[in-house]
């Protein structure tokens, strides 16, 4: 593609348009600037909500991968890549998942998390290689993250993942009518032009973050990592999480702090096991066996004893 063709392609992208509501941004005082940004941000949740059927389909793909022992792998560049790595890094402490279960791949490598790596997003060969290096296969789901939908690193990663047999999805903030990549599902929250033209770390980044929150949260709920609306497979890796685990047991089992603390320790620091032990007044081995038969779902383990 020559320079003129590339220029014309970029000029057509929804993410590169000027926002008519913020043309005077540079004339406003600080409250005025913030008010305009806030007004734009308020449109994002509705744009994401319109994509719920497609987000649901992506969750189904991820759950299928998890149940087959596969992984969710995000591939992105710049802001999108950082959001993928962020979401992946937050899954183990929140859901007690294996660190390899959700992975984030960013163009330019881990160094790009802190400092932009010039030209990394344009290196299609590195997108392909990232999929090969991670041994992507039929059990995995690869989700590309690209606000503009045309990032070479992401496009190449998705094409390679599909060729390797993986399930594929893409999260982009360009209109569905303009989406032409060969993936199983496209998620296209149309957030419109940014308050600052082309600054996709703003509304586009917010929309992608909301979508990724939904995908992993819903997937892990369907994997039994949540009971009612509480994290019951969290990793107590900080004082806050230790106390949250105790408070969860107190809430579900209706016991005091001392009883919950003792039960969590007796359960090998498993919140799930402690809940079942207390609610069914059974020893650890029986609680673990009930959870195993219930596929790790607390509700099913409790109801199966009734």
C-alpha cells in the first residue's frame, strides 16, 4: 500500500474523525474541558450495551476453551494491548485462575507496557510469531484488540490463530459494516469520534475495558468461580484479600470472624471448601468431594446435599 492509499484509509476510519462537539476544546477552562470529556464518556456504556449479543457469543467461545483445558489469549497494540495484559493479570487474584489461563500479548513485548515501542503495531510477522510461540491451537480462544480494526500486528495474529485452529474474536470501535476480518465473532461498540481526535485511549479504551471486564467475569462465573455475587476462588495474596476471603465465608455461612478464620485455615485457605464445610457441617474431605462432584460450583455442592 502506497502512502496516498494509506492516508486515505486512515482518513476513513471512524476512530480518526473529528468530534463536532469538542471543536472548541482548546478555548475552555479546566471545568469546561472536563465537562466535555465526561459528556463523551457517558455515551460509552450504551455503545457497549448494544453489543451484548456479540459479547455473549465471545464468552461462549472462552468458556468452551476453558472447559477443554484451553486458554484465552488477547492480542493488541498500544492502549488495546495494555488493556489485554491488564485484564489477564487481574484474573488470577480475582478468580484463582492459573496465570496461563488468560494471557495478554502486546506488540513490542512487555517493554511496550511502560513506553511506546515505535512501529511495533505495524509488524505483522511478530503478530504471527506470537501465536506460534505460545503454541496456539484448537482449544484456545484468541481475541484481537484494535480500536481501528486494521492494526497489522493484531490482524496477523488473528489470521494465524485461525489458521492454527483457534476460536477467534475481535474487539474494535469501528462500525460493524466496515468490519471484514475472518473471525468467529466481532464486538464493535461504536463510540464515535474522540474528544481529542484519534486519541483512542479515551472512549475507545474505556469501551474495550468494559468489554474485557464482561468477557472474563462472565466466563469465570460460568466456570464456578463465583457464588451468588462473591469471589469464592480468589487468591489471598494480600491483607485485603485475606480479609475479603474471611468476610465472604462469614456472609455465606453466617458465622463470626473467628469461626470464619479458623474454617478458612482448616480448608487449606479455600473459600469454597470453608463455605461447604460450615454450611453442611462436614469435614474438609467431604466438602472437597462434594465440590468435585459439582464441578467446583458452590451452589450445586450445597444443593446436592439437600
